[in-house]
C-alpha cells in the first residue's frame, strides 16, 4: 500500500508542474475580428510582469517571440490559409549588435517589428516584389487591451483586402516564444463586426 501511495505522490509531483497555472493559456480568449476597415486578432498572453528579448543563446534560428495571425478556412478538419498573414515579432538570428532587453509586454510591443506578408513560397521575382511591397507598406499595429490579452490589427486597405480574400471563416493564431508557457496555437471563428453610423 505504501509503495502505491509513494508512486502516486511521485506521479503527482512529476505531472503538476506541466499543468501549473502559469503555463495555461486560455485559448478561448483567442478572437478573430473582421470589420469594414480593419482586421484584428486577439492573443491571450501569460500575465507576467517581465518579458525578455534579444537573448543571444536562446533562439539563434528564429525570432524569440512572434505572434502570427493567418486568415483561412477549415476544410475536412484541416486549416488552410488564404496566403497572407500579419505578425508581430522580436528577436533575430543576428544578435551580435543587440543588448539583452527586458520589460513589460507594453515595452515589448513598442520594440517589436509588425508587418504583413505572403505565406506561400514565391516562385517568381514579381511575386517576391509583391511580398516585399506588402512587408514594407502594410500598416500593422499592436495594443495591450487587458493584462493578459493583446490585439494585433491591420489597417491599410490593401492588406485588409488581402486578408479578406477567399472569404475566410477562421483565423489561425500562433504564438511562438522561447518560453513554453507562451507558445500555443488556436483557430477561432472570425467575428464580423458591422459598425452602425
């Protein structure tokens, strides 16, 4: 009996850290919004006071933190993007000239790069040119709306039009981070807002 009790205690000690409250993201807080003049995604984030970025050794091959919103459809239980995404990211493969930073989520939002891009591999120089234009001209903004939720939005008409192309029904939201508690994927149904005059 004592052996069974000891095994149960060891299992609980091993499993509880995996499901600790700090690591749980409420994926129901994910939201996707289409309005006449903008497209937005709401990302849940851990309510932590301090974020770190530009840490050299953590993620040399990709951004340390990235939040990516991709409109699309669900077909046979599989998400298919419409070919465009908008994102906010920070960190770089070339960190030799960057100093490690830390601060609040609001500080991270100010420091991060925000843009839209085509998700499909570009086979021609014309497509590459279109992608470069989209990256450079898209108007993407981010704002902390609650302690544990921030909104990523697209405002320029060209990118809004691309995001709405193909009549998407869902949006895949991906959060990529150097910490496990901040990495997730969710696919909320798009809410269409009508603004009354």
